[in-house]
C-alpha cells in the first residue's frame, strides 16, 4: 500500500521552545498523556530520585528551578514526570490556599484513620476529631475571672497584708503610705 503525503507549504514550523513553559503544567500534561495512552509509567528508583530532586528544587526557588529544568526537560522519562506530578500534588503548599481547606484535609485524613485496624490509632483520631473547634467535644477550657477593685480597696488590702507580714516576721519598719506612693512626698519623688 502506498501512502502519498503532501506537505502544506507556507505553514511555519514552531520554535523549539514552544509549548508548556511551566514545569508543573508540563508534568501534569505528561501525566495526563501517559494515562490517556495507557503507558506503564510506573516510576523506577532512578525516576523517583530525579523527581525528588526536581520537586525539591521547585520548592526552594521556582524561578531558578524552571530555568535549570528547561535544559534537562527533553531527557526526562514519562515515569519521572508522573512521579514529579504526584509529589507536587501531594506536597505543594500553594494548592492549599487557606486555613479552611487545610482544616478540611486534616479532618478528612482523621476520618479515614477512624477505621484503622489499630485501636490506639482509632482512639487518637476520634479524640482529635472531637477537639476540632466546630465539634468542641474535648475542648479544654480555662476561665479567667477578673475582679475590678478601686484604688482605695487595693490600698486597704495591701495594708492588711503588710500588717500580717509584720506580725509574723521581724520586718524593718516601713512607711506604708510612702511606699505605696500615697503621701505627697512620695508623689513628688515618683516618676511619671
């Protein structure tokens, strides 16, 4: 069987660098393509090592890593892309934009742990679920009572305590009013 192919003249060839510039997007596209084509993209130890280095570089300085990766991108195996994509999906902090999403992820993980075969893990997961603010089942609360007292009440209370201390111990005689700043002399000496 003969196949006649006629090229379309006048259509420019794309530049070498045309395509996906962002490595994260490239990894996602490669993963989608591998899945669509049904490729066995099970990463080897070497693929996992390369993926770990790439993901770590992206986490440290994304712009710098993008430039370094762009030089090596054509030599990467599909399994490496799949591994990098999995790492980025699992650990990318930017995926979780706010505290509510983090709370939802943690809650869902704890719910999964409630069916763990180890009873210690189940109990701990249930305990942590109970401590969630929205549930508040095991929330430990402490009350702080603030008693407001007038200046006169405080002075009387301090005088009584000092008198009790004097009676129980040998204390040098102290002018309480002056020490507390209640006399005019003490008021002149004290800084503002």
